[in-house]
């Protein structure tokens, strides 16, 4: 690697300016690079902080985590159009099977991380998550009593069996979403004490928001189709009415609806406006890699693809005509049918994905019809 006068990274999609850093220590001969002293930790911290601050655009850098408000801020969606976004998205992502699936995915992710970490303090969390999954799948009875507590929550106690004079076993009592809410309340308390699982505690808290709205709705599988459909519609109607635009629960449901995953997307997103009245929007999402191997690049591309998909979906929802073009299709992805630019009277949307990393190969990668730019960070 040849020495440069400064650590210089060109920002794409902004005003064309470079990002400059004070040079680190340099050696006298290129052959001595591997023996040269590395830059100080302070230099790295300052350079990385400035890189993040100016990445994607000299003016704007942000992270997509939870709130749809941040997505709309980057896209320049007005307050009036944000109501259209909510009214368009809610009927699609609050369908009963999506709601249930998102809850199950949240719990499955939690249990996977607990199994990988094996912290003793998380034993109760795993028990509660397992009990809630059994409840949701309706494949087992109530969970066994917690051996570590003398007063377990009511939903963890076995239901008493009442003998019936008839030969056929009695039908199980009807349950409500309140029982799942109780589980999530206890799960949140259990996760609070474990810093390794903080991300899951936030997700559990987000999903509780929806559970509070539907806690009185009955969960019953052994009923006629018409009644089951009525309960499903009741869940959808209550969630669609009560989940606000910036709801973390709504954002989680949107991610599950689009990608079948519930983990938040962490990227740095920049924007610039053009055209008459600044109606055209250019969004450039950026991921920084510490490891420059091919698997890390592929992971970064997939993350960017998901992020750009959310931007595209929200843009189309904001500029739809009363949401008519965004009702769920048979495959459940009505709003994602269109690729590329979203164009109408409101302007033009252009999406760009950029990956910066040490040791990566400068190239472009095509993934799901989108082109992503891979840039090499060069250290002097």
C-alpha cells in the first residue's frame, strides 16, 4: 500500500466533496509499511467519527432504527402525507397471520441468542419465551410452574382439569390476548437485568404496544370459520386504528411483512433534493464494514437492500392515491411489486447503496435488481 498525504474517502451522492482526515504516522520507505507504527487509537476514533458524521452526504447522516418517522424525514414526506403512509401500511401489516408470525419471530430470535450466550440470568427469559411460543402455536398446554419462584405468574400454572360426565373430553376454555400480554410483561422484566439481551428487551416492549390494543380479543381455534374470521378482522381493525405512524410495533410488523424478519435495520442514510420545489429525492444508504471479507460484503449488501426496500415502500405509500395501489396481493407483497424509481406527480425517487470497508475490493454488486457500490477505505 502506498502512503498518501491524508486519509481520504470520497462521499458519494452528496455535493461531490471529499472527506479528509489528518494523516497518521508515515514511514520513509514503502517496503517498511508492515513495520511502521500504527496510528494512535485517538486518531482512529476521530477519523471514524468524522467518517460517520459525513458519510453519504456532507449534510445529513442518520440511522434507521424502529421509527417510520426517520424514514419519512429522509424522504421529505410531509405531515399530511404521513397520515396516508399510516392508512396505507396498517391494513396490510396488521393482518392476523402477520401479527402472530411477528410475535413468534421476536421470541424465536430471543431464544436463539439466549442459547448462544448461555447466561444463567436468562434462564427464566427462555422459559417464558418458550411458554409463549407454545401458547401462540396452540400445540401444548400451559407451561410448567417455574421451579425458581414460589409464586409463578398465573399463565404459567397448569389449568385444572374438570372431569366431565360425557365420554368426550371437555373443550379447552377460551383464551384472550391478555395472557400473551402478561407473558410479555414478565418477559420484559426478566430481560431488563441482562445487558446482552437489551435489543430483545426493546423489541418485546415494542410488541407490547400492540398487545395492549387487542388484549380483550378472544383466541380460539376450535370454532367455526366465520367466527374465526371475525376474530381475525377484529385484531386487524383494532391494530390498524390504534398503531400510530411512528409506532415501533408498526415498524416491526412492516419489516416482517416485507422480509419475514423483525430485527431493525442499522444503516446510515443521507439525502439530497433536486428539481422544482425539491420534489426529487436521492437517498443514499451506507454501511461501514470492519471486516472486508466477501461474506461481510454480502451481508452489507443484503442489509442495504432491506433498507432501500423500506424507503421505496414508504415512498410509494406516501404517494399512492388513497392507498388503492398498495393493498396486499395474494403473495402478501403488494407494495413491493415495483422496482427502480418511484415516479409520479410528487417527484422522482432515486436509491443508492454504498459499502465502505477496509481491505475490500472496489466494485459494483447487483442484488435483486439493484446496483450497490463497494468502496475501499485507504489508510495512509
